[in-house]
C-alpha cells in the first residue's frame, strides 16, 4: 500500500512539474514570410504617411501577416544574408534591437529567421509610455540600441549617433509600411525608461531610443 501511494505521489509531482515547465517555457512566434505583392507604390505610401492621433488610435490587433510585413520593412533582410531594409554602418549587422510589446508578452524580432523570440510573458504596454494613450495600441515597437553590437565604435557618443541614425531610417520604414498596409502608427519619444529596462531585462549599457505604436 505504501509503495502504491508513493507511486501516485510521484506521478502527481511529475504532472505538476510538467505543467509548471510548460507555463514558463518560451513561446516564440514563427511569422509568415513578408508579402511582396502590395500594389501601393512608394509615392502612394509617402502621400499617406502620417501619425495616427493618440486620443483616437486604432485598437484592432494586427494579423501575423501585417506584423511580419512591418517588422521586415523596419529592419529585415532584403538581399542575401547581409543586406537590410535600412543602412547599417560598415556593413555591420543591425545594432538596434527591435522589440514588440503585445497583449501576450514581449518579443525580440529575430531578423535572421523572421521569428519573434519571447522575452517576457507580461503585457507591459500600459507601463512604458509617458502618455496614457500609448497603452491603447495593440502593438508597441521598442527600438533599443544594442551596446555590444555597437562596440565596434569606441566612443559612446559615436555609438549613440549611429544608433539614432539607424532608428531614423527604421521608423520611417515603419511609417511607410503602415501606410501601405492601412495601419495606424505613431512615433513616441516620451517613455518610462526604468519600466522598459526592467521588463526587457536590458544590459546596463543598452539604451532605448523610442517607441512606435501600431494598430489597425
């Protein structure tokens, strides 16, 4: 009888352990390939490019297809294994990391494989913008200068300068992709940096440059 009870206890323990492991396991999102058949021309997108009003920001969530298109446009591979949709100094890999804060967690965009790598299961959207309307966005992109990737530049001021130049190109690509897809977007510079650094568990030397709200 004692051995049977021990077996049942051990079995129950294994079930609980499996449930715990599955609850904390990372849930990466494999995105569909970005679509290349959009009929909107570059000049159409430039004509439509605008910041959606914060007080009336679109709140419908993006599809995986829309999200893939926007992330690829922002900093995706567009030629071979060393060519991106934005210029990077001296042919270096992208030194600005692109995170997506969604209802189901925070993800880092892996431009090599077009995958969202989960870094947190928490919904941080209401915590990271200084203005309350930022929380209404179904998706918030977080652009972060990666100090290790920028270590090629020895001077800190130069590192930040190159990161900001890259962010300028990235955010414009976000705007144009959103215009072509009929999405709303908005550049946000007023941020709660401590909340972002804590939620993303950023290395001390990394620095957040801006947010981009996205909605449909």
